[in-house]
């Protein structure tokens, strides 16, 4: 990787941070801005989960990761502790792969 691209990325991060500091407080207090700023992290997390669950080698796949995601969703709905959710999802995905029931 070229040092030029690293410097460009660092400068872009600095400018983005500076722009955030220069925005007036009245703009940030607007109801529309508040709604969008609350929705963006949820949308990004949902996109990350979907990408990590359904994409492999630039192809759409359904495998043991989907079963793990379903188990995690059920455990979250049951208000299980986070560690239980993670271990439960991982165990189901590993078990399905070990039994060759999901590729």
C-alpha cells in the first residue's frame, strides 16, 4: 500500500472530524437530524450482520451461519445474557457444520 493513500485517508478522517465539530449546535438539535442519527447505527449493524451471514466469496449463500443467527435472535428475544447468545449461536453453527448438515 502506498504511503500516499494512507496520508489521504488520514487527511479525510481529520476533515470529517473537523466538519463534525464545526456544525452549529442548532443544526444538530433538529428533530430530523436526531432521527437520522439514531437510525444510522442500527442500519449499519443490520447491513454488517446480513453481509457476514449471507455472503461468501462474493456469492450469496445460506449455510450454518443462518441457523446461528436464528438461534441468536431467539436467545436475544428470551433476554438471555450476551455470552449465552454468542456461545449458543456458535455452538449451533459448529454442530451443523460438524454433522455436515449445512456447508
